């Protein structure tokens, strides 16, 4: 069903639910007025009508939640299909060109580089979907070792530089450690994935050139913080918590322009919470950049 048709039928059923609740309330009031002298009947009547109203409200709430979830699943399937199809189509096109036409050595090298970048993008999408599945499993065991957070963040920044061909001064990295070691106990691969997701987003949602500030700081209560700040599209106050939900993407023009699956921050939060930490976002509002902070217990 097209989106506008679906919206109309959703609006119809929500209105129907609201009308039913109003009708039940009117009946209840009528019942009280008519039978106020027969106390036992009145009491039972009120209780049953209350139960019906509560049931209707619960039912409508459940339906609305299911409809929203369904819409998010649809958007996710579309996004993943797009993310898988586009690089594959591109690789295929370059392979066909290489097969059919005479190409110079220089051109060939260029094509190989593009195909490699496309296959990286493909791999990233597949890894992201697999990781979203695995981090959601409560029984999955972590491969814990002692990790130097500063070193790990440095590696992630270097990877982001190569992945996105950033200017040498696009990322400013600062350590505020006061000579204290920033060691945490955790799964290196998972923590690296969390930090990389924040860096990927910071680059993706920077509309006026990438200018990032990354900080590793020792906090007073035996914690270490990793902050990733960008000067990009920013986030409205009301969305700051929702963005960590699975499949959730902030609606609007930016989402239509910047592709994504809505899994990244869900993965970040799942990983950080499994390590006994927390993650949160701060933004002055749309257009004013965003800062993400991960806090982890230090060892
Ligand atoms: P995706 O980026 O694939 O959409 P994420 O879970 O990584 O999914 O992010 C969820 C949403 O949060 C994004 O759709 C985007 O609207 C918002 N968001 C995430 N990071 C940033 C950022 N650095 N600046 C602005 N908005 C962001």
C-alpha cells in the first residue's frame, strides 16, 4: 500500500479507537445516572466499563507501536537493499568495462581502487547487520583483555582517515589523562567497532566539511570518557535519546540524503552497556553539531 494510503488507514483506525473510548465513557456515565439507586449493579457496571476502556486504550497503544515498528522495518529493508545493491552494481559496471574495452594501465588502476572501495562499503554493511544481530544476544560472551583506550581511539582515527580520505587536519585528537593510564577491560574488537561507528557518523553527518574533535579523558570516578564532537547537521533535543533505538533514523531531509540503516548507534549502546558503561549524545540543535560521549569503567 502507498505511504499516503497507509497513513489514511492508520488515522482511521486511531480515530475509531478514540471514538470507541469516548462511546464507552458516555455509556458508563449514562449507566451511573440511570442506575445510581441499585448500588451493586452500579459498582459492577463501573468496574466492567473501566476494564473495557483500559483494554481499548492498551490495544490502541499496542497497535500504534506495532505500526511504527513496521514502518521502521520497511525503511531498514529499503536502506539495506540500497546499501547492498549500489556497490554491487558499481563493481559489475567496472568489471564489464574492463572485460569489453581496451583500458590503459592507469585507468585499470583507477577502476581497481573504485571496486576495492565499493567492496569495502559492501563488507561494512554486511558486518554492521551481523554485528547488530550478535550484540543483541544476551548470552554472547565477550573476549575481554586490557585495552589502552588512547591507543585504540588513535587506531580508529587513522582508519577513518584512510576510509574517508580526510584532510590531515580534519580530526583534532586530545588526551586529557593527567598522567593516569586510560585502561579498560573489554573486548577490543567490539569497543573499536563502537568508536568507529561514532567516527563514521561524525563524518557522514558533517555537511559543511569534516571538522572533528576527539578526546580521551580520565574522569574522577574511575572512569574514562571518549568524546567525538562534530560541527555537522546537529540533532534536535527531542531526538537525542531516540537515536539509540534499533532502526531509528531522524526523519527529514538529512535522512533522505545521507544513507544509513539505523543500526550504528544501537550497536554502540549495546556494546558500551555490555562493558558496564554508558553513551549519550549532546547537541545545541539542528545545524549546530553533535557530541557523543562514551563512558567506561577504568581498571
Ligand atoms: P544511520 O546513521 O545508519 O542512520 P545510526 O544508528 O548510526 O544510523 O544513527 C541514527 C540516527 O542518528 C541517524 O539516522 C542520524 O539521524 C542521527 N545521527 C547519528 N549520528 C549523528 C551525528 N554525528 N550528527 C547528527 N545526527 C546523527
